[in-house]
């Protein structure tokens, strides 16, 4: 890449960032799928326990215990604000003439980090969800020893 082109000047070593959206989507999908595997560990459980686990998880979702609220949106907004502020401040201290552009780039990067963090955290069952499932299983005679 020609060092005088705008993309070479703004990206270290002329890095091609065109694959970034696909990489972020893959990371979010992996985080979401990892959260789907969260399962209570039942002492002495088996095939019958799995059917009851699935039913208790369904009941917990139906009761609204699985909702994470706007956590992903909050994490994304917080990341954007932090990234924009940090990049803008750093550019201003350095005396860069394009502080606004650098702050916008920092905000975009921060939003991406916040989005991934929010999705990763959102894929974990909430405390209310776990408590609901634990109680449901306990009422059915199971002893929940933890979650994987």
C-alpha cells in the first residue's frame, strides 16, 4: 500500500480493517453460544433430571427471570463514551489537528468493545434466572450443587 494514501496514514502498517465487522460478529456469536451452555449441575441427575432442568429453565424465562434488561446497550454506550473521550483527550494533548476524527474513531472502537462485553455478559444467566431454576429443581427433589 502506498504510504501517502489516507488509509495507510491512519492505520498502523496499512492494516486492512475490512474484516473487522465479520470478526466482531463471530466473537459475539461465540459468546452467545457459550452462554447457552450454562447448565445447573444436579447431584445424582440423569436423563430425567435434564428434562426437569429444561422445563425449569423454560418456566424461569416465562416468568421473566432470564431478561438482562438493557445491559448490552448500556455497555455499548459506555464503551463509546470512554473510547471517544480517551482518544479525543490523547489527540488534544498531542496537538493533533484532527481531534474530532480521532475521537469518533475512538468512540467506534469503544462501542465495539462495549458491545462484545455486553453480549458476553448478557449470555450468562442472571442471578434471578439461576435462583429460579435452582428453586424449581429443589421443589422437584433435586440437589443443585452449582452451574457450569
